[in-house]
C-alpha cells in the first residue's frame, strides 16, 4: 500500500512538473517535431551557405526541430529577406543575412527592398569582419597619410568596387567623405577578387575588403593594407592602424566612420519574421547563444575558414536601432548622396 | 621545377588521390550526361564531401568532377540534341544534323577524342604558363576583356547555319534579354517589371535548356523518331570519328588554344569558348556554308575548346585567387575548406599541388573519354527507347536540372518560356546558338566597356594589346571574304 501511494505521489509529481515545464516554456514544446527553414540569400557552396550548413545540425539538436537549409539566391540576398519578412510569423523561417548590403540597401532606398531591418527580430550574430583599406604598390602610396596629402595636392584617388552598397565601394566612399578626399570610385567589377586585380594592376589607387581578404591579398606586398575603417584594430592584421590612429579624423566627420562601423557590426546576422511570438524569439536567441559560444563549434568553424564572432540577438537589435533610430531625413539624403552619386 | 614535378607525380599516385579521382570521374560524367546539371551543380553538391579529406585529394576530387562534365555532355548533345551542360550548346548545331544523317557514332567519337585532346592541351598550357602566369593575367585588364568580348560578338553571324541576318537578329535578341536586371555598373535595375526574379536577369541554365531541350522534346513527342546509326557498325563509326580528329590536328589545337585563352581571362564567361571556337573554325574553313548542316569540324571545335578552358580557368584561380569561371569560384571556396590559401604565394609554397592539379586535369580528361567510349554501346541504346517513355523522363531531368541550379521554381517556369522562344527559333530559322552567345557576351561587353571608359577614358583602345585585338577582329571579319576571293582567283 505504501509503495502504491508512493508511486501515485511520484507520478503526480512527475506529471505536475511536466505540465509546469510545458507552461514555463511553450516555445520549446512548439519547436519539437516542427521544421525550421534556415534560409540563405545565396546559392549553394558560398560562405553563407557553408555557415548555414554548419549551424543547421546544431540548431536541430538545440531545438528538437528538423532544420533544413534553403538557398534562395537573388537580388544580392535582398529577395530572400523580403520573403522572410513577410512569411508566417511562426518563427519557423530563420535567415542568415548579410548585414552590410541589407542595411545600406534599406537606407539608400534600393528598389527591391521591402523590409525594415529595425522591425525584424534578430536572433544573434554569427560573424562580423572589419573592413580594411588597401592601396596598390603601383600607386606609390604606403599610408593613409600619403593619400590625404596627395589629395590635398590635387591628385584624384580611385578605388575599385562591385556594386555601390555591397562593401568595397561604400567603405571607400565613407573614407573619402570623412577625410574630404578627391575620390573616384570605379564600380562594376564582377567580384572582390576582380576588383583586387584592378588594384594590383595599378588601374586604381586601391580598394577595400574584409580583414581576412586583406590579409590574403597583401601576402606578397602587391597590395598594402593602410587602415581599418573602424575603431578597433583587426585581430588578423594587428599591425594595421585604425583610421583614427592613422590620421586625424575631424570630429564631425567621425560620423561616417561610426556609421559604417555600426553597419559592419550587424555582420552575418540571424533574423526571423516580425510578429513571431516573443517566447519563440527568446528561445531561438538562447539556442543560438549556446551554439555559437560552444568552443568546439567555434574551432570546427574556424578550421573551415568560417570565423565566428558571436553577438547576442539583443545586441544586434540595439545596433540596428542605433543605425536607423535617430537618422533624420536630411542625414539620410546626405548618406544617399555620398554612397550613390558623389564619388562616381 | 623538376623536383616539384616529381613530388607532384608521387602525390598524384597516392591511394587517397586515386580513390578521389576514381569516385569523382563517374559523378562528373553523369552530371554532364544529364541535361541541366552542370559542372557548377556538380561542384556544389560535392563540396560537403571534401570535409575531412586530405587537401590534395579533396581538390583532385572536385577538379575531376568539374573538368569532365563537358565530356559527358557532348554525348547528350549529339544523341538527344540537348546540351548536357551549357558548354555543349554549340555542339548541338552540327551534332544533330550528323545524328540525323545516321552519323551519331562518328560525331560522338570525334567529340570525345577532341574533348580528351582539348583537356590535355589545356593542362599543358597551364603547365607552361605556371612560371609566367602573373604578367599574363595582369596584361588582360578591363579594356582587353572588353575587346575580347566584343570579338566574340563579331562571331554572332558565324555561329551555325542559316542566314547571317537571322543569326544577327537572334544574337541581338540574346543581348537584349541579357539587359534585364541590374545594370552591371550603375546598379540600376532594368526591365524588371517590379518582379524580384528579374532583378538578377534571366539565368543561363533555364535559357539553354529552354532553347535546346524543349524544342527537341516537343519534336520527339510529336512523333519524330531518333535516328539510329545506320550503315557501318557504331564501333567503326566511333573509330572514324576518332580518326577525323587526328586528321584535323590544326583545328583541334586552334580550338583548344581559344578555349585556354578564354578560360584564363576571368571576365569573359567560359561558356563563350565553344561558340568562339566554332565560329573561328567556320571562318577559317574553305567551305563555311557547310557548317550547321552536319560537318564533323562543327563538333570537334567546340568540344576541344570546352575541355581546354578548364585548364585556362585554373590559372587565375591558383595565382590570384580570382576564379576564371563560376565553377572555379566554388573550387576556390573548397581550397579554404581544405586549409589552402590560393593567391600570390600559393604557387611559391605549394608548387607541387599546382603541378599535381595539372597532372590530374590531363589524366582525367583522357580517362573520361576512354570511359565514355567504353560506355557508348550502352548509351547509344537510348535512341531506341520509344519517345513515349523517353520524353517524360528527359523532361523531368531537364526541369530538375533547371530547378537544382538555384533551387528556384521560377527557373522551371522560365525553362518553358524560353522553350517557346526556342520553338519559334526552330520554326522560323533563327539561330539559337547565336542567341545564347549574345546573351552570355552582352553583359561582359557592357560591363567592361564602362569600366574601361571610367579608368582610362576613350583612349583605352590604343593600349598595345587592344590594338592587336582590334586588328585581329578586323582580320576575322574580312578573312572569309578575302579567302573565298583568293580561292576563286586560283580556280
């Protein structure tokens, strides 16, 4: 009798705790057995795809859901963000976005952008790479100071790039604007490596890339890294000064560098659909926090050439709010002018 | 160099590498045989398998699968009239009339042999250029790329049969539809009708499949039988085809050289190589009017060049980390996965790997052709499958191919849209190969013209290499006229 009542008591306890846990975390129960689409805005095989395929099994373990990587290339990743932004708000569409073109596309009013980054729930940041300005050995310049002086002497500096707001070009544009340089941006190159060839050949003065690429391109000295466009030095290129260390940036001009650095801080970020229940957003944020701080995963990723630089969903959200929150209309039109027309 | 060559040889003979090659070879050929599945898809599908492979074996694995795709694709192009990969589109032009004349065995034999020789040639070019690569690539800037692309456009009228006027019209239409989407330099979207899919423009694979596969399938479904080889035994035909290639060594080498050069220059799409080789063969032929009616040269030229271009495309990939083709862009990604860093120092630090890749490229091209020869008795039977079974199967494969490139249903829909265009082209005698060539070259011409004007101003045409290219272009335009006049005088 005693044992039976003990059993009943025990089962009641277990039952109660189960209901309790279900009440505590309905999001965890929701995801069990569901299918999460982990979307990337590029085709298979590229960097974003590789990150997503690395994260998919981990996300599956952390949530109990089946995670499927979906490639939805188009419009430089913009199309897929549109789709996620207007998907069912069930938290089953998660996307790894490229923060730089997304944020700049929104600010410059790119034709296909139908989302507002500040409205999207951010789940975390996988990586963010600082941008570095390189000059061609052929140009004869070796430092940012040289560039400033040459520009003062009436020389025009040219930088190669792809589109207008997908990284290299806008980095060069904000540097030109902040330091009041005479610049000409030569865009239309098919990829950043082709843009680098133009610099190596000496067709342009230089160009800007992420620190990893900068390290690779500068191996043999045909391109020289002269400054990190931000406040902190790169871990990969510890000897390269920041733009603030390299030259005197006028106080009112620092806005441009800060602005660009914040956009970079969004990095390769994870988003889901606006309107997703808060508990699911919180649950996914927690899942990514755990996954991306796991030293084993960080090591595997780094070995595959996929560096991890985690920031929490909340932090990224704050950065996005800072970028878009207090931008007055006239500032936006100045930004548009600098990024889209002034230096072309 | 010799030490590195020996070390490369011994690396290539490692069991792990041999296994990698042996497993990738059939995969690459299969991707080539199946319409719509291209080398790019092969690479994307196989990349996950290289995790954990030894560096060199992993690269050999991917390179093998990628390099032999166009060898497999030539067989589909000839037997079924559907290019197995976009690089085989030019082969259809003369391959199909040859098949209809009962000469499919000869055409396949010639195509495979030309592929093998072209591939080995491409590898040799890579080997010879390895020490002097940097200056060669640096010599070809935006201005030179523009003129090369323009030179490709001058061949529009010469690709395939039919009236030159219709060839030009089809080419112009191809250029026009290439304008859809973001303008390459200003980033302004054109003709996109507020329809997101069109922002990136039309895609090559649905276009190539629509133009070539759909009309062929429609013809099959409406009762036309595939011609079977008649007369000699298929085996004899294959040998005849092989002999035809060896009788035209000059043509094979010239076409391979064209492929290599186009491969080396990153801006010109590798897809153009076979068209340019085809047109060049026609321009330099004593009887250009026979091209498009089923002439063996029309199969040899594109097939030699499309295998040769892979060797060329490896050049900028290894030396600058600048991919020479979209497949190479993925290969570049794999280098990083395997912990290798292509770029300026790669050949200094890893000359043996560079040379090893050259060896692999040469060997697999020959192996692929041999394997396809061995499989021909089985593959040739596909033409005796009744159309009611063959058409649904091929249609499914083609649509799967269209879908798998980007995972986008739009591509499937547009395969049908371009299918209608293809049917119209066939019906009214417009040249589909010219359309495709215009489509591929249009953006390159536009992009590099604008960049050149931006960097150098209009004076860029006076750069030395540009002047040479302009002279070549003029010579190519007038050569057929002058040539035939000379011959008439002699006669």
